[in-house]
C-alpha cells in the first residue's frame, strides 16, 4: 500500500474514533430532487464475485440502526460528473462519449484491490488501491470532456477513490459500528479487474443510488 493510501486510511480511522454519531448522508445536495437524474462517469462492479463475497460478509455485521446497506448491484466508484440530464444535450453526450472512448481505448484494464473498511461520518467505504491508476483514468475522462466543453465540471483536486458499502441514514451513535468494524480492519482485500468506464444517469431512490447505463468506454490497451 502506498504512503498516500496508508496515511489516508489511518487519518480517517483516527478521526472516526472521535466521532460520536453519524451524519445523515441523504440530505438534498444543490440541484438534486426526487425526479432528477445526473450524468456521471462511474466504475461499476457487475460480475465481481470476489468483491461481492467480501462486501456481503461485512454487511452481515452491519445490519445496525442508522446504516443503509448498498445493494451489490449498486456498488460504484464515482469518477466524474457531467451535469443533470435536463441540462446536458444529447449531442454533447454523444461527443463526450466518443471522445472518452477514443482516449480510453489505449488504456489497460484497471487491476484494483478493495479493502479494508474505511469509515467516515456519512458511511462506510472500502479503501481502493492503487489510487494512481484510478486518478489517471479520471484525468483521461476529464481531458475528453475538456475537448468538448471549455470548462470541465467538478474540481480536479480533492478526489479520493472509494467504494461505499453502507450510507448513514440518521444521526446514530458510532460506537456499536466501530466495534463491528474492528474485526474487518485486517481482512484481506478483494481483487477486481475493471474493463470499462461507464456513463450512467444517476438517481436517488429509496435511500439508495440507482442508475440507468447510458454508454461505456472500454479499456482495451
């Protein structure tokens, strides 16, 4: 594990020890509402049996008040947003997808490890590593968007690859959750191979994130 990833994991776990209660994740961010969807590039985890087995094992211990468990088909790694579907034209989507596919075609599939658990006030994630490969793919996607639009949405800085397995649904105390998580802090990670970036139309539905797949950009290098 690189020094950046290890430092982040240790820093976040230390902060979690001093956190008395969860913060509700499900407040409405600016522009969001129940009937609105958002175009965003994600990595998704269909047919990743090793990861699904690990997440299921951890989630069985996290059926606790205040936590909303993420369905296995809802696991995702947020990469790069584009904008709300009612604000982005079909022609722009087609141009961004074509440019992203062109640039991603030379990249190799991503071989990543997920784990151990990495909690914060709004949920419980799995540490993703190595970061540099995910960051390179995100930079490639941002460059593709920049070839179509003068301004790329969202900041380039502050990105931390992670996959959430449970969101906080209320201001529940963290002590019982910490007790359960301790058992998983040294569990071996799951290995995954990601062969494409996926453009989705994301929505919030019954305290979870669901989506419709719009397009994909294969990693064929």
